[in-house]
C-alpha cells in the first residue's frame, strides 16, 4: 500500500465561502502549482522571515510603483516593520515620486493606440496612463531639490534617497496627503533604500543634467556595496537571521544577494549566506539569466546558507498578484514589529564591517572554505530552530527550493 498518506497531506480543500478572508483563502484553497508556492511563500514570510529579530531586505524590479503597489502594499510592510531595507530600480523610485507629489495616474488599457497617445501627450506603462507633464513636473522637482547645499557632495544612494524622501515628506504634508510615497515612508521609518544602477532612471538622468550646471552631487557606489554588506553582516554577526524578499529579478536581485559573496569571497569574513529566500518572478531558470536563477544555484555562490535551502520558495507569478496577497496575509497573521531604523545605524554598521574586514581580509587570494560545516562560534550564535508550523492540511510551512 502507498505511503503517501504518511508523507504528504491529502489534497482535499474546503469549499470557498462567501466573505472569506484573504489569509483563509490562501491557507485553504491555494494547494498546488504556483498557488501552492504562493501559500508556501506566505507561510515562509510570516512564520520564519518576520518572526523574532531577523532582518528582511526587499528588492523591487518591474513597474510596481506606477501600478500603485507602493501605497497599497510596500508602505504597509514598512510601517509594520516587516521590511527593513530595500534595493530598487531607480524607475520605481522615480514613479513613486508622482504619488508623493500628488500627481494623477490612471488605470487605462494596454490596447490603446500609442501614436495617438503621443499626440495627446499621454504616457503609457502597459495599462497605466498619465500626462506627459507628470514627468516634466517630477523632473523639475528633483532638479530643484538637489540644488540644496546638503546635496553638494558625494554620498551613497541610501543617503541620497533619505534626503530626497525628507523633501517628499514635506511636500505630502503641504498637500494634506500621507503614506503615498515609499521614499517618504522610508524617511519616516528609517528604512535604507539603495539603487543598484543609479544612472539608469529619470532620477539619475536629472542628477547627470545638473552635473553640467556644476552640481557637486556624486553617487558613491563603493559605499553602496559595502553598506548593503554591512547590513547583512550586522544581522548575521549578532546571531539574527537575514532574509531576502525578491520581487522580479534583475540588478536589484543580484545587488541584494551579492552581499554575502562580498562578505565571504572578497572580505574573507566567515559566513554562510542568507537564511531565507523568497522570490516572486516570471523569469525561467533555463535561460541562464540571474532573474530566473534558483536559490539552489545561489548556494554555489555562497549567497544562500545550504542548511536553509528547504526554507527557500520561488513563486512563478506576477508580483502585482503576489505582493498584495502576501501583504494582506502577513498583516492579518503577525503583529507589527518594532522598527529597526537601520538608516540610523548606518555609520556604526559600516564601521563594524570595516573593522572585521581589516582583521580577516587581505589583498592576496583568500583561502576558500569548502567543508561548509558550522564553526563552534556559529553554532553558539544560532538560536534554537523554530519548529515549522503546520496548516490545516498538516503540511510544513515551506516547500522545496525549486518550485
């Protein structure tokens, strides 16, 4: 007789009820395929990533803020303390500014005539529409703001976005609106926001244009690389966990994951990789691109702790579907956490990483550890593993590494 009933829960979901809560719907009806992966993602996020003192980083790729997901989902996660730091495309931050400046975007159609839209002065991002003046007015805001004396120096992107977010926050107050901009919310809650490609957006384009007018603002990409690594090192060296919540893929995904190779491979500091990995993507792994690279592949680079590979989930679905559902699930299941305000600790964390680097690192080739065994020091820092919670089906909260 088959032993399936001893290894796996029976697939017999409850009937969907009228007025069913989002969390109940996910727990009872999302049982297989990418619905199953999404349910696993929700449980991983709520039962392991945001419990305790673990640090959670989020990467943003794709046009999420134009679709309103900054206000709808990302800001609630920041406010609840469920996301502690962010790496985003510059484009997401630029379009986030529209909301913070009180500008209007509209739900349109992907099947409009783009030549007609061009003649009418309308911009289209698939089915999101807005007037061309939204771009021009946002550009003018950025140029005016970065003329300020506090911007006339070299700085990392987290500091740049913090200063910019303060201006957006002040503009929101004047307009009588609040919690519309991710940049503004990150400023209020002390959440560092980095951009992996500072010149690849309209914000970077305006910074470059102002350089022709003798602006002294320069982006310190070296500080970005080391500062993001410092955030991860601060979490792991304190015995806490480091989790990554990846929406899409692209450069922000790599920039977030490369923090571990920066610590291990380049700086020679003993580490094992991020603890929990959650990605929502439509990218396939077989094309060889980073966007579709699995957490199992990331283990070979030292990006993911091999012991925690079963606690890695990839959901092959559009972030505009998964992010609102994961956000609703988390807010209904977990009480808000105390804000870490990592931006306030940036200099101390940076110095701690620098001190450890000078103890462990060298210019010459660093010896590669291949045994992957936890040292006594690492074991001592580890907290007792939390037993996986089981849903009504009796299944563990997480799935396999490869969805």
